């Protein structure tokens, strides 16, 4: 009976840890506005032609590496800067900006909510994301809600 209780506790602990890890991003140090393209999400594909069109569109409206660096810089500047200040960037066929809109204490640190806008080839997408900085962890960690 003791082993069953230990196994039960282990299963409960495993389930709890698994649900907590689902709240974290795959890459907690990268903003969603950098990872995602300006277009999407997409509906289910029903033909090879649609899949090809979707791939072309995704590629055409995704930030290139230099643009991603600019967006990342804007987001981190917003996280480290004053609330309401817009950090803008322009490069090639894209531009964007980010600003921290509010913050709140969380555990041993605090979190900030950042609004971002990215425009690529006349397509605009807005993002709202939250990043937290806690004692014992280096840097900002983006959380998924």
C-alpha cells in the first residue's frame, strides 16, 4: 500500500509539473512578435495549392533576421524603459514598434505587458505579450496565457 501511495504522489507531481510547463513558452526568452509572421493564423489546408499559397504568404510576410533583431531590440527596450514610450524601428520593407503599457509584481520579481505592432509589405499585425523578470532567473521570460 505504501508503494501505491508513493506512485500516486509521483503521478500527481508529474501531472502538476507538466501543466506548469505548458504555461511556459518553448523559447521563454523570445517574443511572440519575433517568432510569428505578420500573417496567419491559417485555417486547415484542403489542397496542395492552398498549402503552397500559404507557405509563400508565410515566407513573404515573415521578418528577415535583421528585422527580427530590430523587433527584439524594440521589445527589450520597452521592457527596460518607461511605460508608454514607443520604441520604433524601420528596415527595408518592414517597420515596427513596441511599448510597455503596465506592470505588476509577480513572485520574487515583476512582469510587464508590452504591445507591439509590426508592418511588413503593408500587412499589419498587433501583439500583446507579457514578460517577467524574477530573482534567480537571468533576463526576461515571456509567458503564454
